[in-house]
């Protein structure tokens, strides 16, 4: 029988049409459920999206667009950076070049960094499923932070429409460092 360490929590997520996923978690203890809503990241479909990369390859017959080299996606106060990003869109759902693609999912890899104000996450890879409204960040070390509060695991699963999330340790233990000064003062 194996034991898996996880921490469950609530997050508020932002997901732009170009695939910015966002996340953050609240204070908690190892293998203990806790909940919160983070106001810094909210769903935002009305703000423009800026995408930069060294190369863009659009493959309309395969319904995908591949951004490679220093990929940077910005929407409002949220920034996503990665070595590569592949956007998969639904067949017959528009095109990337037309700006009207019906995006199915987005995959990012090669040093993924997500930042929204004071909230940050790093991972090796990430997947944003817009149909299921899920975000998964994976890596040898997935690090989440807000100010001095730091959470470390190997996989973060976020249900973006509800904010429910789970940080997994993948055979090890979830690590949490909390700053007592980050608690709200009444």
C-alpha cells in the first residue's frame, strides 16, 4: 500500500483565450485540507492578450499553433512564460491567425513561470484544458508562492471554474513554509 501526500485548497483562476492559467493557494498544513479564494487572479475574457515568441508555426490542418523560444503571454497583471507553448483549437472553430479560434487546450513546457501580482508558480510543464476548465502544472519541483508563503510539490491540479485545487508530492512529501506575518490582521 502506498501513501500519497497531498494538500487540497481553493484557488481563484484566470484563464485567457490565449491560455493564461493562474493559480494560488492559501495557508495549510501537510495532508490537511484548507480553503480560500485568491482575489488577485480572476477570469478575464475582456482584456487584450499579448503573445511574444521567437517563432510561431500555425498548422491549421492539425488545428494547432506552436510558439517556441522565449514565449511570453501577458493579459492584464498576469504573465505566463515558457520555452514553448502549443495551442490546440477545435476543428471548424476559427483560426489562430483570424483571432477567433475556439481553443480546446494549451500545453506549455521548458521552465514554466506564471505570475499574477505577488502570486507566482513555477513548473517544468503545464496543461490548460479549456473544455474541462482544468489546469495541471507538473515537474520535479512545482513551487507556488505568495509573498513569503511557499508551497512545494510535484503536481498541482486546479479546477478553474470552482477554484478547487490539489498539490501532490508524488512519492515524497508536500512542503509548506508559512510566514505568520501574512495573516490578515483583524
